[in-house]
C-alpha cells in the first residue's frame, strides 16, 4: 500500500511539473503573440503615417518634437482618465511618431557596436565591454 501511495505521489508531482511547464510555455507564447500583434500595429501606423500626404516625413526636428509631444499629451490624458484602450492606441501612435523621427533624422546605425550611444553618435565615451568604438585614453597606460 505504501509503495502504491509513493508511486501515486510521484505521478502527481510529475503531472504538476508538466502542467507548470505547459502553462509557462502557453504564457510565453501568448506574450510573443501579443508582441507580434503590437509590432504589426506599430508597423502599420508608421507606414500609414508616412504615406499620408498631410503628415508625411517631418520637415524639421521641431515639427517632430511637436508631434511626439502632442501624442504624449494625448496618451497622458487617456491614462489619467483611465481609458486603457484609448491609451494603448495613443501609445502605438506615440511609438510611431518616435520611429518616424528616427527614420527622418538619423543616419544609418553603426552596426558594429552594441552601445546605443555609439549607434547614434561618434561622441560616445562608454565602457569597452559595451563594444564602444571610442573611449578616452587611459591616463595610467
């Protein structure tokens, strides 16, 4: 009887472990699906904004800043009013505005560095372990 109970307890533990792993995989899959749908919505928004003749590319950095600020203010208002769905849409539009700004005013990224500042500027003085292209001379050497 004792062996049967131990066997049963072992099976229950295995079943719980498998169930936990399946739930974890389902959660990861759901998260990945959400990320994919958000990125698809963001891509659509960027493309639609750029194709709209009334909006199109930013003509100056000031215009880009104004649009990004406007989208942020709309996002903030929806958050304060607890309008979650509207806030989510505004967040997509805010991200789209930021992406359009980068598209319009950034030269091609430096792909040989993992340092974000190096990708945007030749003035980075970050640590070597980030793969920075430039850093100050070591005064001790």
